[in-house]
C-alpha cells in the first residue's frame, strides 16, 4: 500500500510507475485526470490491473477509456458508507461495462440491501448486516434516527434496485430538488450532462424559482480547448432529457470544490464558493516544512520526542497525524477567487540562514527543504 495524503495527479502518476502499483481505488475525477494528463505517456502504467471507483457519477466513457487506453483488465464500482464499515455493494469481475458505469453492483456477502419504494422506483437505501454500526458515539438521538429497531441502517441515499439486485444510487435525499412537482435527482442529471463531448466535469444543485419552486443549476468544467456556452449546453440538454431535468442556469468553472475523498462539496456551490484554499505566506510555509519534513528541526532534546516515549505517553499518533496535516498544508494554493477557480501558483524567495531558497507552492507539490549542515 502506498499512501498519498494529498491528491495530486503528478504524484499519483509518479507513484504508479515507480512502485509498480497494480490496484488503484479513487473517485472518477482522479481517473479522468490521469487519462487526460499531458504527461501520462511518460509514465509506465502497465502494472495497473484493477481500478475501483465510486463516490460520484461514473461515465460509461470512463470505464471504456480505462480499459482501452490504459489496458486495465478489471474496472469495478462500489457503494459504501462509514456507518456500514465502508462497503455495501460492489460490481463483480466480468460485469458488463454498462452495469459497471450505471450501478454500484450487488450486495457483498452477508449484507441485505433494500429500497423503500416499489420495484424499479427510487427510494431511500436501507442496509442491514454484521458490519453495520451499533451507533454514533454518545449520540443516542442520532443513532435512533439512523438505525431502526430491526437493525436497518437508513443511509439517506436514494437508489434503485434492478431485477438482478444491482444498486443504482441516484442521489442524496437532501440533494434532491422538486421542479414543478417532479423529483429531480442531481446525480442522474450529471450523468446525462457528462455525455456532452465538451464537458469534463459537472455538478448540479437546486436553486429557487418563482414559478416552479426549484430548478436546476449546473456548474460545469469545459474540456481544454472547448468553447461551449451556457446556451449551447441548455439547448443540448433539452434534446437529451426531460424538460424538468434541464438546468435553467449554467456556470462554467475551472474546477469543482471537492473533499479529500473526491466528493463534490455541493454546500460550497450553494453558498457560491469555489474550492477551499488557504492564504499562507511563503515564509510560513517554509517554517511548516521544517517541522513536517522527516528530519527533526526542533530545538529540543531529541530524547523527549523519541517514538518510544511518545508511544508510551499515547501521543505518537497525534504527533504523526499533525505532521501529515502540516505536510498537507504545503500542497494548498496560496489563494483563490470564487467558483471560477484558483489563482496561478505563487513563487517566492525566502531568506533562510545565510542563503535563499525558492519556495514553490502549488497543488500536489509538497515543500521539503534540503537538510542543513
């Protein structure tokens, strides 16, 4: 296992080639970025044999490209949540690409899955099995809402079960919006919009409308070189989907705000925010790097910070976790505007001792100063 604390396509490509990684889990946006990266051809990815994805809409074209362009023999999708120990359903080897792209597979062994709706109709997904949590820590009220008396976990996700038992997640209950009396599921609309040849990434939210109550608004990322306009995309949508699903507004952005797991932060879009970045002066970043680097730069007796002493005091995990978080700070952009995307990387020169070191801060590049004598 090769951990990567902060998402970076450059680092992922380098690790895949250098470590001969054969299994790569991650959200669809990661795999799409790998396929579209201009330096992909410079890395040997031939060891990659299995890709597992989920957490967002999986376009059929992505499955086909992973198999065709990278030669990945097995591409699987899965669905899970922390309250069920991370995994509930999963596709199997040999499943049709259409099933892999459109569903999250069937229940894993010793797991029951049902939907609170009629056959083929969307409803809340319920899960029961030995891996379902006993409850939230010291929160009996929320536990009672999540797990009923019969042991069914109410996931808050909306899904559909097909006759073969494959689960298709359509959305979160809280993300669904109602357009003139019709339930609109953003994930379903995103799947349709993702088929447009000029769209690289897309997210849909509901916004107020005086006539229909709510309508859809799409935040879309164009593919490089594309000149698609909002009117073009709306007109295309009217030909490809039911009228109530058609977004009434389209905003083009450079990237969508996501969490560390690759899920789009739709609450940021609702509040008109873009990706979250931190304004950090290069001098501060260099100071952080001194602490986060493997070598100890603290002016304290090293014996006080030995792993053995820290483990005995129960602090080793806290210290290593802090170091990991500080390393993560170094990969943040220095500042950004709103949903339009980040500003260019910042370059600065930082005085250190008697010399100067260039500090380059950009997504995915950790800053580790060379050891001093």
